[in-house]
C-alpha cells in the first residue's frame, strides 16, 4: 500500500531547530524523525513512500539521495504555503487508484499498521484515523482555603482521545478537499464525520509527536532506552 507523509510545514513551534531544516529532518539521537516514521511502515511491508515537500524540501531531497535502496521514495513538491489538505490533494494523480496510508512527518508510534488496515476494511468507511491518548503533561490539584486537598500526577488516561495521524484513506476522500488553502483537519474531516464516514482505530500503545524542543528531548530519552519501536 502506498504511504503518504506530509513533510512540508514550517515547524514554527520548533523554530529554534527548523530555521535551516524542515521539521521532519530534526534528528532524534542522530536520525531524522521521518526515518523512524518510515521504518514503522516498512516493518509491516509498506515501502512505497510519497513524501509531500514544502518548506526546505531540498534538504529532504538531499538526504534521501542514494539512501534506502530497498524503499521506493517519491519526493514531490507540494508548495511552500500549501496547507495539509492541499498537500494531499496535490498527490491525487498518484493515489487515485487504491486505498492508501497517510501520516504526518512529526509523530512516531508503534501502531500495528496491518491491524489498522484490517480495521479500516472492516469498518467500510472512507477514512480511518488512529486515535491516541495525549501524553500527560501536568498534575492535578484541588485547592481549598490555600491548602492542597487533592494531588495526583496526571495520567494520560485522564485525557480524551486525539487524532494521532496514521490514516487509511480511500481515494473518494479527495472530493472533500477544495484547494491548497484547505486544512485536512478542518472541513474535510469534519464533513466526513457528519456523513458518518470517519472511523477511529484506538491505539493504546506508544505515540509521541514532536511539537516542541521538550518533545524532542523526551523522544531522545525514549529511544535511548529502546533501539526501535516495538
């Protein structure tokens, strides 16, 4: 199955690291985060990649030149200012024939890709997204008369589910995307939800996005403890 990776954003919340490189090329223990993402798909036999380029796409092109000969890597310019939905829309001609996989270039997970695909086929919906619990960031306090009455280290199970990326998408979804200015996460998925054509595959395992420098440092600690995702 073809795999789309959206890798063209500016990475503004990680600006101290993305002035000279795009966010997917930020290294975690010496290896760009996009490679960790691709390895997870390749682990399940999906090695036909379509990387949607934008901001500093030349850096990604240079990195992948003559690397990973066992993977098919298609590096496609999708515009510097194009939004997530627009980037996907620009790949329409490459993806129009069959169901495909898609994710973002800044989130890693040990999601079982083939179980995700199996779930999508069973649900028979246009799009399936992987739902995850956001990593816990803060503890909970209850204060009364300046005294702490309740203290608890926050568990991520206290949070709701969020979109963790790792989509399975049928080509009919393209009709929900208008143009370059369309955010995938707004009208397209919202309208699909209204039509009851969006399903969620709940993933209880590891997932972490890299929005901030703190996230990067957290990922480095995680990968120091384990060589690969399990």
